C-alpha cells in the first residue's frame, strides 16, 4: 500500500492530486505530513510541491466543476482532518464526471463528507468572528490569541481588515504558530511565535474589568441554563475569553 | 473610573430583560477607513449563564423613570439605585468594547426621563455622536420613545440600523391595568411612522444607491408573556398582524420575570419559559413556514400544548394532510412535516434534482428521521414503525420527559425551564422545527 505525503500547503495538496492522475496511481492516503508511527505495509512517497501542477488542478476545478466546489475543497483542506486529502481526491474524481452538478449529489458519501468538513470550518469561522478577543498592547497593537480546531486564521482576517480598519492588529493562532497581521492597509499571514509576555496598556485592564462586570450583570438569575450556554459556546473556546477567565 | 463601573452595572442590570439582541439585517459598510461595519447575518459575541447570546452592548442610557409600570424593575416606586450615562460615556464604552470585538454594536434603550421628547433627544445625541464624531459604522439598535416628536424619531432613524417600539403587553386591557401611564395609541403611532418612513427610505434607495439609509435593518417590537391573562392565540394573532400591517422584522417575547408583587400581577416563582418557547416556535412557523395563527390555535384550544411543539401538534390534528411524498411534494408542503425544517427542505429539493430519494438517502443527506418518519413516504413507501393514527402517534411524539408526562392539566403559569426536553430546547433559537 502507498501513502502520498505533501508539505501541508494547499498547493502541495493540489500537486499530489495532479500526481495521482499523472502516475495513474491512487494512494491509500494523502497526508499533510509523515505519519508518526511507522506502518508496516505502507510505503510513503513524498510529493514535491509544484506551483504549475497545482495551478493546473486549481484551474480545472474552477472551470470544469465550479468555484463553489473549489471553495468546499479549500475549506475541507483547512479542516486538517486526517483523511481530508484523499476525500478531496474522491470528491474531485466524481466531480470530473458530474461537472457543476457535483454539489447537488448530497446523498453520495463522497460529496457529503466534503460538505460536512467544509460546513464545520465555516461554522467555526463564524463562531470566532464573535468569540475572538483583542487586547490592547503597548505600541497600540490589538492582539488576539486563539486555538481553533481548524486552520481558520486566513478566513478571519478579511472580516477584521474591513471592520477594524483603523487599528493595527494581530490574530495569533497559538497552537499552529501562525498569525494574520494588519497594518491599517493590508493584512498578511505569517509564521508567528510570541517571544515575550504580553504587555497590556493600562487602560486595557480597565475595559476588561468593565466588560466582565457587564457580562456578569446580563445573566438573568431565574433563567440560568449552563447547558444551553455550553451548547452555544463550547468550553474549549473559553480560555481566550476575557469574560470567562 | 469606579463611577462608570457602577453606572454600567446598574444600567446593564436594568436592560437585561429586553430580549432582542439580534444584530442582523443591516448593510452598513465601513467606507471611510473608520471603525466598524455590519454583518448581514448578525454575529453573537458571547453567551451569558442563562444561554442567551450577547451581540450588542444592551444598556439603558438612564433608569431614572417617571413612569410606574407595575411589571417593570425601573418603575418609579421601586427602590433601586439610579444612574444616567452621558452621551460621551456611552460612546467611550461602545467604541472600546467594539475595538476589542466584544460586541457588534450598541442596543440603546432608556427609561423615560422627564418627558418623552427630552428622552428621545438624549438618545439622538448619543447615536449622532457615535456616527459623526467617532466615525463608527457598527450596528446600532435604538428604542423609539412613544410620545416623542416624530421629527426626533426621524432624525435618529438616519443614524441607526434598527429601531423598536415595545408594545409591552398583548392587550390594551393589560396595558390599562399594569401600565396606566402608557397609551396603546401612543405606542402604535411611532410604529406607524417608522413603517412608512422605512418604506419611503427603501424606495429612495432603489432610485439611487447614494440615498441615505433609514433604519436599514427594519423595525421590531417586544412583548411580555405571562404578566396578563391573555391566551397564546391572542398573542400570536397580534404578532401575525404586526408582521402584516407594520412589516416588522421580528416580534420578541419575554417570559414575565417576577420582579414585584402587585395585585394585578400573577404570583409566580419562575418565568413561564416553556410557554415563551412554544410561542417562539410558533412565531417561526408564521414567518418562515407559511402557517397562519388560526391553523395553530383556535378558541377551543387557545393555548399551546406543553407536550408537543406547535408544528407536531398541528400535524397530529391534521393527519389527512399526510403522508407527504418526499419526491413530489413542493417546498411549502415539505415544510409542514414535523422534523423537516427550512434547511432540510432545501436539501431535499437540491438532492432530488439528481435522483429520487429513499429513506437511506434522506439519512445520508442529514435529515433527522425521528419525527419525520411518521409523516412521509419515499417512492410511495411508508416506513413509520406504527400506523398513521393519532392515538398511536401521540405517545411516540410527546416531548415531555417520561417522569413528568401525566394527566396533569397544563395551567397558564405552571411552566418552568426544567421541563423543556433537550431535543425540544434548541428549536426556538435555530428556527428548525
């Protein structure tokens, strides 16, 4: 048996898909990195990312299937689900036959599971549009830390670039060492690890205190319902919420 | 500094019984490189311990009220700390909360200070400052004060995204009894005024994209459920009328939270949450499912059942409408099936463009069959585990947890939160019924 291993980038994934067709060889898995535990009967083949090959696959999806499917694929890729790679391949394989009707075939597992991944990612994106919290640091930078299930920093950035257009901000995915950085004109994604402790501006603590006070006074004591609260706002996100700490 | 903290606590505390928190429906953009825009879908920023979403900074500018409505915490005769925020203080809070992404914007309400005009002017000053001085483009929901001059309401409408006038209680009689200083006509007047101005604003925008926005996210209202003896039917009829006559975006319902003792108020220990929940479910059915109030309730049954959601209840009383054939029924008909919500109905329409669907297909596209199975056929086949007869279906579809199901008659004020079954609980929030 055979696994393809690409470098974790979207172009890497598209290159791997190109190689499947070029080599006429369908692997068991398309992995974003080598599996941790060596597998006895599985051979791993490294795929070298090639922008031209990736570009061809990208164009083909956009032209022969639809831009909607392309978006689903990108979102499914960002889910970082272990099997996302090979699922994307099977979804595309069906897509070459069905063209822009691909996304109508909801009852087909190959379509359904990609939609499910894509849905999860856009759901988490939407959640974090609300749950992200900025803190004002020395040097007038608004800094937000998050640890999302999926790799969504790039999906959040455009929203905040349009909204907090007059602020310098950093949105930092602590678990992936990634950040989107905005300088009041444009944003870019970059590798990022925090070296120092956060130095909050004095006024920051004041507004955090106000917000906590406000948050606590909003609950109606005769309606307390922690289960509903957790269902709407899963506990794994609480760590970076000013009002929950 | 401590001063603001104290004021914030007092004024948030007084505002929390206002239920609307939606930040949806506006299309204000940030064109000038200023601060903020609106997301048309609305965004929730956090959830309080009672499970309600916080989207906007919901606060009163002042709780110093001249009225004495008996159901309200802020009534003048209530002994309670009073505070008023200045427009500048409110702007500072809004802007700084917004910059940290705590909120989508501001929901500003207030008690009546001195006179309606004085009060409306105070609100106007605040929202004008936010837009003009702070270049703020986030969402603003503002209360229109009944009895205030139309000119003031119109001026405010140019700065805000949504406006609302609370009708407070479902009947004029209730209003006379519990809020004698508020007049029904005085409440309807600004609603009417807003309706016609919103329509006029829209017409202007159609002619020119540059025409100024006027309350682009529309008008809403709110009423209290369970403070008067009005039955659900009357409440639902009122809402139906509001949607038709005033083109309201939403009617919000809040279960009466016992805040005082008064001979005209029901003596209850907890708010009637299940009743509120049923009315919300029915409200979705009015707005998105093509139901009419008359179909859901009538004079013989003027209140919703505790043990069935309104849609299932309707289905059980109208079994001759079923089964619905999944492969042929149109959208409206699909929506009538208990367990098939707006999302599911759309998915079915999409999937059946490719091929006709059987039960396995339905499961695979993510339709929950638990309730639906009793009311549908796929390719002519019925797969419910029992014949489609009312007495067989009723026990299988009840929403009451087994230990509370019993012959006990539901009474108007007996509902409490712990009887809402888990599978039932989310439907009034998501609207998928």
